[in-house]
């Protein structure tokens, strides 16, 4: 709690400091490449019932995903608190790579915890983090995925809190993390709202994003929350389908509970034990969800749906072949959501999809899925 | 006064610290854990903490993580934890449950308090529940006469210690170092200072946990604390044993050794 109180104070003082905000804005512009583009994708849209579809191109941000937005903010905060080391959990490796990157940039030590199953399915990102000078620790406890990496990062943090900041990667964990990470990610929606008004002359009918912990989704949703006419749609990892029990669709298939310092929807059994999750996408393979999503669900402001592995991989392929953009498999869940929702919007409808990351890291998984490996 | 504070008072009267032993329910088996806890009491443990095995033991080191996982793999349920409490309470030693919050939340706070009390349990140690979020539990604890035990850490500010100790009943659990549970070579130098800071805010007994594994460390902690909490060292004995019988014998042996330590409050050099 002491560390969280200290972080809350440091964060509030940084937010109120024009110097801090200016430095973050400069890094986001000159280093991360913001604002990211808004791209209309008509050939993809033709597969989505003919409405207009715009992609917010977080895949074009430095390190290949939206994760850099949050990490740059927390890295500056780490330095401001006089700490010399950042630690992070990572699932797909996007957040780990972003944390390793910002650590290299600011001269901070960095340790990234990654579940053993994820180090295998995302080996390329493990190599990237090591190249950037980070130590990557393989987590072999529990289910050996994101949740266990988070446990291990917390264990490190309680031991090293004097010198170390836990750079959490999503809008989850104890306060102030969900609020702080949301604030660092809300630039996505702030930019996208202006861009779509400029490009289409009106607000979109639906904003669609994938949800694991939910940081890219909150990032793009937040600015649109007051816009009542805009549907906010979160796409969770439906794995092999809700009925199969092998999924990570926390809001769609879970119940309220407490995990990692937050009260939120949770995949748990009758006795409150966390249930194993499954998703083709390591980044969505998490049994909890940011508490603000639970709130958006309970108030009805946002809706959440489960996208199966097969639906996500189909959307992945459609975007590759219609637009020449290889999305992260996480983001492909949002694209699949657009393929489902598009027909409801009609030909005059506008869907804004957050393309949260690029798919380079997923080439191996996708190639196996589609049978592109080996001799033809 | 509760059975827990009674024990502290009588130990203080004979100028010694209490020995508090931790074991998770269901490890090596439900019956084996009951036998091991019983052996612990027979060999000199004054108070027993029964751990409720949880899938995500965030604040535990590798030893208790492994034990929790094994207990869950063997199908240990909340009902088994309550049965363990009931059996161990039969020895006459006060028994508390140590648990992460979600299983209690899921069970229902009032129902958990009711069933724990009727099993003869004396209280609950809640490492991941803050007093700010503990309202319903504090009410249920008061209604059932259970002791709510919260943790203070070396990083806790004076303000926090005040808040935490004012919510505590029975005793205050002082985590002697920053980190997860597990055996350490040396008792943390922070521990004595933390106990002193707790005593400035509270008249409750203070028990120190994290890292104690032998009688010398127990004696060292007993010199400044009212209770010495030992967990991982007991669990290690069960994990390392070739079979249940040997594990239980080993737990008994360690408890006897530690019981000597808490009665010898003058720290001495290792031989």
C-alpha cells in the first residue's frame, strides 16, 4: 500500500506538471510516432456488410503496438520517482518489448516476466527484449501464462520496491494503475475522434477494440464515452467457444471477484479459484479484465462479445488479403467484431476499429494455423 | 479477550513468545495436514494457521506456492479447510485461517465467518485485504467473535500502521521484510524496528513472520516480538519427506526445536 500511495502521489504531481506533460508529448511525437494514422479500409469493409471501416493504426507506433503510449509515461514517472529499474509482465511480448525499449531509452534496468508457454509461442519477442538489454525471466509456475507472469512481477516488486517501479501493461491491478494506464492510453481515442470527424464528417456508429486486460480498448473508448450515439464494443478471446470452457472471455463468461488487487469480472470456479484460460492470442489470455470495463459493462455503456480463435484468424486473413496489413492476432479479434457488427450498421454506417498492434510477432502462429509452413 | 489474546497473555506471563505454525490444508493430504498440524501442537506450537490453498498466491514464495498447487491438484476444497480447522481446534490450540480474499468473497463473507466460527476457528489472517476494503468482514468477524488479523510491513507508514492495527483483533502480523514468504539465512534487521513502531500505535500483541526456520532465529525474534510465525520451514519438511509419516515426524521435530527457541529469548550464536 505504501508503494501504491507513493505512486499515486507521484502520478498526480506529474500530471499537474506542465514539464512532465510536455516531455511525454515530445516523446510520443518524436519517438513513438504519434499521432498514428487513421486508415479507411474499403476492401475489408466490403466483407463487413459494406459499411465504412476505419482503422486506428496503433500498429504503426514504435515497437508495433499501443503499449508504447503507456510505457513512455510510466518510464518518465519511474525516473521522476528516482527509481532505476522497471519490471513488467508480458503475455504476447508487446508490453515487454515496449518496456525494454523505454528502459533502453531512459537508461533504466529492466526485467520482464513472461510465462513459459508464451516464451515459446512468442519467441521472437523474447529475442527482441534481450537485444534491447532487458532480462527476460521465464515463469514456470501455475498456468505459465500472463496471469502467472503478473504474480511473479508482483513478487519481485514487493521485494525491490525501493528501487523498482512495476510498469504494469494494462488497465488492471490495484489503484492507481487502472486510472493511470487509462490516462496514458486515452490519447488513442482523443486522436481518433478528431481524425474521424475530419475524415468522415461525423462520429462513428461503433468503436470496436479487443479486450484482454483492456488497455487499448479503454484507450480508444474513453473519449467516446460521453457520445451516447456511439456503440462501444469490446471483443474478448472466445478461444474454442464459451461452451467449451476453453476461452478467456472474462466479461462474457465470468463473474465478479478479486484478483491482482482489483474487484472485477473474473474467470473463477465455484470456490473462487482462478480458472485456466485459453486463447490463440497470448495477449488476451488473461482471466481478469480492467475494472473500468466491468463498470462499462454493468452500466450498459459498452458491450462485450466473445470472438473465437477461428473467427479471429479468419479476420486476420481477411485484412491481410484485402488491405495488405498484417494485424496482431489480438487486434484480429476486434476485426472479427467489425465483420460481425458491420452488417448491423448498414451501408451508411461507420465502424472505427482499433488496430492495436502489428502481426510480425504472430507470423509463426499464423503460418501454422493456415498451413503456410513447409513444402508446397 | 479472545482465545488468541489469552494465549499471548499467558505466554507473556511466563516470559516467552508464542510459536505460531502455518500449514496449508490438503498437503500432503487432508488427513495428513491434520496430523501434521496436530503433531505441531503436541510438540509445542501454541497457535496454528491453516492456509486455504489458492490458485494465485501472490505474496508467497516458491515453497508455499508449490504446496498450494499440490493441495489444489489433490482437490482440496473450502470444506476441507473448515474440516481441518475443526480437527486441529480439537487439540485445544487456537486455530486461524490464512487466506487470500477471493475465496472468502466467493463463499460469502458472512457465511464464511459463520462456518469458520462453527468449526471452532478463532480468526482470519488476510494478506491481500486492506482495512479500507474490509468493512463487511469486520462486521462479520465482530458478529461471530472472530479475530481479524491484518499485516503490517517495514514499508508501512506510521499512519498506515495506525489504520491497520486499529482494524486488527487478536494480534498484529508483522511481515518482517519486504518480500514473499520463505526461509531466509538471516532474520531481517527491519523486524525489531517494525515491532517497535507497531507498539507505538497498538497494545495488541505483535507476531513476526517471514523467514524464520530454526530455533536460533526463533530465539532472536522472540527477544523483541510476542509471537514467532513459521510457515515455509514446516511446509518444506512436508514437501521434502519421502512419505507422509516421515513428513509429519519431521514437522514434529521442527516444532519442538522452535518451541525451545521461543522460550529462550536471549539470542545466541550458532554453534
